C-alpha cells in the first residue's frame, strides 16, 4: 500500500501510456489514436512585457489557452481581475517555422471583454479568470479561481461559466460545496485557498466531459506544497449532459523544486493545466509549475491516467480518512522543460493546448505564460511537436 509520505514526496510517478485522439479540424469525433512518446521543441516566441496593447488594454496575464481549429485561431484568457482593463480573452495566431527551432510568429489579433449574466462587465476585483476551453458550438468555457484574501477578509467564489465568442454569458456549471471557500475571522477554514484554486480547464474530444482541478489541496484535504512534500489536489470531471461533477480523483503535485534563497521567500508548486486526450477523460496531459524566489521556475509535463484512481467525490476531507486507502492518478514524466536550456529561461507557463498540424504533419502542443503584468517578465510561447 502506498503511504502518504510516498505520495507527497514523489507525486506517485507511475508507468502509463497516454493516448492522443486525432480529430478532424472541425469535428469532435476521434479518427485515430497513438501513444505519445515525447515532445520535441519546434519553436519559441517572446512578447516582452508592455509590448502589445489591443483596444486600449495591455496584453498580459495569459493563464489559459485553447485552439479553434475551424478558424485556425487561439484564444488566451487573461487573469487580470478587471484592474488593467475589463475581464477578457485575446485572440491570437500562432505559426511555427518550416522545421524545428526556426523562428515562429505570434500575433495578437483581437481582444474580447467578458460579460456577467446580466450583460454588464465584471467589476474590479470580482473575477480571476484562469482556464479556457473552446467548444465546437462556438462557445468558450472559462474558469475563475475566485479570491480568498485573509488580509482584506474578501471572498469571491470560483466559477465555471460558458460564453459565446463575443464574450456574452451563456450558462454556468455548479461548483461542488466542498470547493467553495469559507472564512472565519479572515482565516480560510474550508474550500479553496487563495491563488491555488481552479487553474485548469479542458474538454474531451467528443465534448461530453469537462475537467478542471484545484492547483493545491482544499483546506480540509491537506497542506500546500513545500520543498519536502507535494499537495493533494483534486481533479473534477463534469458530464456536460448532466451538468454535474461525476468523478473526482486525487492528484498529488510535486514538491517545490528547491527552497527560496531568502528566508520566508515566496514558493509554490502546483497543477496549473490539464489537457484531455481521450473521450473518457481518463487520459490527460498535466502541466505542473514550481517556483521559489531566487530559484526561478521548474516546469514539467506529465502523462496522467485516472483509470485506476479511487473516486473521491463523496469524501469531503482527505485529512479525515486513511489516505493510504486512496489510489491517486498515475503520473509519468513526459518532459522537464529546464532540459531545453532555452536562452530566455522559463517564464510563468500556465496555458496548454493542442494546436494546428505542423509542416511535417505532426500535431502540435502549445504552451503560453503569464507575465503577471510585471516589468522584467514576459509572455513566452512554446511550440512542440508530439512524438509517437
């Protein structure tokens, strides 16, 4: 039996074979599947902080990315909480070169403000968009991770809403009660933690299931990641026909890669994106990000298998049970991005999507980073070919 210590320290990296379902450019129906054996860097583009302004809004904070194969466009959601402009997503074109490491082109071609159900803009500090997934019905699911601020005793609940391509609200999914935050005297006692909430969003190829995950453990489930242990995140699987969560699975994040170089410096490690590879939603890619002051980022991509994971949707607190009885999602390392030795290093990568076919016919994987609207940071776009 796997012990809690083993789970937290290793993230339970196991041997699995992730499958990619190739789809027709405008159809969700899979036509073939092959196991992914690795990723090859095809290109990199850097957009310096403050270099792009669209319709009066500074481009930045890109936390989620999705691909519209019908129009050959990418949509990137900004995590700006309506402070530097309205809550919004950007439309981009991303074009790789003829061969690996050739220069690539990224162009921001539009911006779309998001509207509340009443048609009004989201107010300042009332939303924190993080995940985005395009549907073949010409809509976009967007996840907001909410705001849990103990200093200001502010509590904004997370949501998963559907918008059309003009940013108009179309619908919403219910958030399980166990995920909803609760404060007592300004201290979180239940639900999500601030900035460690619903960071990811993905649809299965057939559009039936939508998956998201907490970046770290819910308050009743365990502690945040540290240099000595990972955190007990939850993957949530919605059935869009029913409109409810039908499956939850334990995902053990990696520990913080290295402690900060200054005392009490900021550190974090967590699950920041998921990408569904099959119609069951059981086979996924996961993007994990570790950061510590003075150490920089460690970014990893895992193949993930939920098939043997213990269902935990009926468990409100993982602290209250024998954790050794829970089988977590199986993880297998696909790529550790520091091995790429990029000249610009690694930025705050948060978004991940399957993209267009490359010139050699291979499917692509695209990553994008959040510059936090801070000078000295940048938006990084990485393009990979999927190897089989």
